[in-house]
C-alpha cells in the first residue's frame, strides 16, 4: 500500500534527508588517498548518533555498516573495509538516516584525483539521469515516466548500461516502501504519481554492460564486465507542479570543491 504523507510528515522526512546530506558532506570533507571505508563508516556512525538519529542501514537485513561504500566496478551495497583508497578510485557512498520516526536516503559518487574523460562523462550523465527522473516526478505522471527519462538519457543518448536488478523505492516510516522506482521502463506505464508520495530516485549507471553480479559476501553488487559504475540518489516528494527535493546535494558539492583530493564534476 502506498502511503501519502501529510505536510508534517514531509517535513520530518526532509529533516532525515538533510541529515543524510550533512553526513555525505562530512564524508566528502574526509575523503583522501589512504583513508579506508571503515574509517569513514565510524565517522558517519558517530555523527549520525550525535544528532540524535540512527543509521538506517546498520543491521538492515543483517547489513553490518552505517554506509554502503562501493568502489570502481562495485555498483551498490559495498561493505566498508580496511583497504585504503587510492588515487583514481571512484567511490559511491550511500547513506540512510532514521530520525523522528522517518527515514531519509541519498547517495553520491566521488572520484579521487583527476579522472579520465570516460569517467567524467559517466558521472555527469548519471547526475543528469537523476535530475531528469526527478523532473518527471509530478502528480499525474506515472512511475514509468521517471524510469523512461533515466533509461533514455543513459542508454539511448550515451550508450551506458542501466542496471535492471536494483531500483529506487518509496520511503517514509520504512526505509523501503511501495512503489518501486526502476531506472528503465516505458512512459505512461506503472503507478500513478500523487501529491504526498515520497520516493528515493537513484540511477545506477554502468560505463559498460547493464549486467551485474553479486559477490560472495551476500551484499556487494559489481558490474559483470568489471567496468566502473556511478550512483546518485535523492529523496523527493511528488508535488502538483513538480518534485520537491527533500535531500540536498549542494552541501556535498561545496565540500567536494573545497577538497583538493576530489574531482568536482
């Protein structure tokens, strides 16, 4: 069942989502060659708890960390480890927060150092896919309009791979609520969008094939051809005139620009 949120509930989801954005901004300020995913995870956990909130991912279906940190060919759900990051790594960080009874969810992809042209294009196109999908999230449209916007831009215009096995989702009192929000599909199809729906829109775009594999850890998803992947995500509310952003990537982008270790897309 899809649950339409009241204005008060939307403000609570926004508070959770902004706390996610602040956590990701903190990660952007800390990222450098030599730091590890586990070190970032500890910092994220301590920051979220200091704000009176809880990490949404920690313990979710047994997930062992606060952040999903996915590097290079890892698409999503990477488990933070002790391996130091190095120059040239592409690092997607996904974070969820539970605060005042509601979840927020957002993700951002970083790169250490100067990436090659293919990686720059992958990151730019994935960001563009995110905002094209968000632009379609208005009352009267359907889920398929979001899906088609993402797929057409990534696959038809830029020949990148759009992951099929993993999708965006509704969000609210639960981290994952109906409806699913695929990054592929046909416009005019699927669930009718209504004001008060809250969605996590999250394109996962691969430099090569759309196909993925699951590692033996039971969580990490990697590209089948081992080419890099990018992942950006916003929590949004469906509005009559258009989507309302509840998370805020500008906080992250500011930290990226101020961190000389990171490339600002």
